[in-house]
């Protein structure tokens, strides 16, 4: 399906839809404390929506719609777009700029405090150019508290995209988190000059498809992430040391746990695969079920 051309086709400042022109029209300037950088490249905006593979009955959650460039294109593809914006100034602009779009709902508020299910229901996709300063918090909120989206297409800093796509040998807590829940793909690289104002770093668009079954078979999801977090808390240390400190265990017990699942206690957290972490979690859970399973149940 051809995507509608509803945004600026070039970054020329004479274009009335360019973010700089829109801001000037309302006497506004980007809010630095909110990390506002507005995507101006139409081809990238269209690539984002194309990657989401939306259909007419889909509900889309957009976090931080800014001035509505992406929102306009989403409205042409999805049945319903719910856009949550923290900046009260921009909510007023969005009502004026997007008022003719009957399938767009604008919500003024802090997404991290929103009732996602109440906003979008149980079945929804997320398509957003995320505010970079809270990217991690937003992703954690979407993945660790239901209802989870069935797909996310996100514009994030290039460094964050690289972390999400990491492989064993260079793993990190974010990579384990997103890859546990879904499959992650890079859609496009986005140069800093594609934004107004221009950020200091390049960005990337990533697509995340939720798995029907998590990538690791574990006894308890909360315990799995407790173990993984403990392992990465002191990631430069060997596993036997980081898990000893993070889980408050005796060194000899940690060594025994790791050896029982064939993992060298001298390895570091970044070398483990999701399957490895699942095995470590099983070993922890079965070593003292009364302690670990009751602890995660009460959290």
C-alpha cells in the first residue's frame, strides 16, 4: 500500500510543515530538557510506518508525537492512533494541526504514569520516535508490564540500537530484556541531519516483534530478570563474583550453581546467551525453592 505524502518532502525551511516553521508559527522553540528533536525526513518517516506493516483495524500507540509529522502518516494507515505527549505546549499545537484527523486521539500526560491498557486496550502496536533521555524507561514499561504490544517500531539513538541487537560476547541487560520478549531487527540508520534541531548523534529505526513464547524457558520471569540484573550489575567481574554480590550468595554456592549447568564461573555476563541465563535461573530456583520462589511471588 502506498503511504500518503503528508509531511515535508525536503528539509527546505520554506515548507510550511517543516518543524521549524511550525514552531515559529506558534511562537515556540524546542524544549531541551525534554530532548525534543523533530524528524523532518519524509523518506524516514515513511520507512518507519512501512516497517510497522499496519492495517486498517490496528490500534497504534505513539509516545511523544511532537509536532505530528509521524502521526499524520500513521493516521493514514491505522484504524486508531493514540498519541501521548508530555509537553502541554505541543498538545495545543497538535489539536490545531491534526484536528481534521478523526482517528487520532491526543493524550496529554507522562506516558510512564499512564494506564496503557486503558488507553489502547490489549492489542496494539507502538510506533514512535522516542524521547532519547527516557528510552530505556519507556521500553521497560512496555515490556515488563502488560498489556505488551505485539510490535514496536522505534527510533532510538544508534548506540541504543547497537545494544539492543548485541550477540553473546557483547551482551548487555537491554539486549537480554528485548531479545527475551521478541525479535529485533534494524530498519534504517538515520543521520543526525534528519532532525530539527540536529542532535549530537546519529539514530536508528528498529523493529521489535513480540514472541508468542519467550526466548528462554524459565521457572519465573521475575526471578530470571533478578538473576540477569545481578549478573550485569558488575559486568566487568566474573560471574561468580557478580552473582555472589547481586544475589547475596556464598562464593562456593555460586560456583556450584554455575558448574551444575556447564557454565564456567570465570565467564563474564556479556558472554552468556539467553539460553545460558535461563539455565542459570533454573539452577538458582532449584537450589533453594523456598527462598527464591517465595521472594519473587511477594515482590
